[in-house]
C-alpha cells in the first residue's frame, strides 16, 4: 500500500493532533530504518498504522481481546495498552495489511516484548522520540538513538517503567521482560 493511501485511511481514525504525531513517528521510523538496516517500507507502514485503534471504543476493544484470545491479563491492566494489540488485529482485518512483521511491530509498540526484532525496536523508539514529544528524558533517548537503537530502547523502557512506578501504577509485565531481555543482550556495553 502506498503512503498516500495509508495516510488517508488512518487520518479518518485519528484526531488532528494524533495524526501529526503519526507523521512524526513515520518520518522518524524511516530515518531509524535507514540507519539500522530495516526495510523502510515496512517501517513506514508500521508507523502509519501504529495508533490505528487509539480512539477505538473500549468495550469493543475488550471484546476483541476476549474473542481473539489475546493475553487476558491485558484486561486487568491500563486500557491505554489495548490499542497496540487490538490495532494490529484491526489493521489486518479492516485495512488488509498482512505483513506479519509490520503487524507484530504494531502489536508490541506500547509495551515492547521479549526478542523484539529491529523493526519492533525502530517503531517503539520512533514512537518515543518523534519530534512532537517533549517529556523529560526524551532528549537523552534521541541522542542515544543516534548511535545505538538498543541503548535508546532500554532507556525509553527504563523511563516508562519509572514513570509508572512513580505514579504507583501497575506495569504490564511485557515491558519488564523486554527490558531484562535487552539489558542482558547488551551486557558489557556502556549503558548511560
Ligand atoms: N508496561 C506498561 N504498563 C502500563 N502502561 C504502559 C506500559 N508501557 C507503556 N504504558 C503506557 O501506555 C501509554 C501509551 O503508550 P504508547 O502507545 O507507547 O504511546 P502513545 O499512545 O502516547 O503514542 C503511555 O501512557 C504509557 O505510560
Ligand atoms: Fe502509540
């Protein structure tokens, strides 16, 4: 699917602000894909549709999680998490995207997961550092992403985990699994 058609489809599902965020994630994903040897078309498509279900009705998403046998523990965690796995399901069903790597990247773009592919990492980091983001710590991740996608990913996950801990919120375990997996894999390299 070409960029124009994909953007036209997703624009109808998003607020203007979230659409602008999506453009930022798309442009950042392409830069990171070029830098880290990922298929640019896949990175572009995953970025364009990553928040496809962001504003979907929560009851509908709950039913999809139940009916599609997605991990049921999602239902006991913050519903902010739901748009990623449900989005992957709906992008396949409603938009007709069948590329498994693109769908997987959308599915794990919020929590991360163990054994993330480079495409998964590109989308997760691009979602975190796109130019419209201005939360504390984002600059450090942007700098890291210049030289190491893995270090940038670990820092983004650390920031997200501490953000949630500070607010006494539960942390969906996949992010812990992803953080542990990545930290062990880059052991011995400087982690700022
Ligand atoms: N492991 C987790 N447990 C609970 N909430 C999480 C977890 N990981 C991310 N979140 C929250 O999910 C929300 C949406 O994250 P994300 O989809 O990555 O960004 P956005 O929707 O803002 O583009 C954020 O508020 C983040 O704090
Ligand atoms: Fe998102």
